[in-house]
């Protein structure tokens, strides 16, 4: 299954490529991994920054807040 991981803040950065994963749970784990990477890269806490997992049919599946 192909999942897309959009970075959301004031603007949305659309994932044009996506990633093939076996299940929704793997996509959620990968979103958590991406959020952890963003926490390391960002010097300021941005409360609206998140990773949204998009599944088949452009349906949002999960949203991982980067700075909770």
C-alpha cells in the first residue's frame, strides 16, 4: 500500500512520492520516526507542526504532532 506523509504547519508540504508500506500501523510508526527527525532539526517548538498520513483515496489516516 502506498502512503503519503504531508508536513503541515502554516503551509502544507505535499508528499508527491509517498512510501510503500505493508499496513496502516507501519505508516503510523514511520510518521512518528519523521516527527522525531523534525524535532531534532527544528530549533524552536512549533505547536502546529505535524505529519499527516494520507492513505488510499487521499483519505487522512493519522496525524502525528511533532511538538506535543
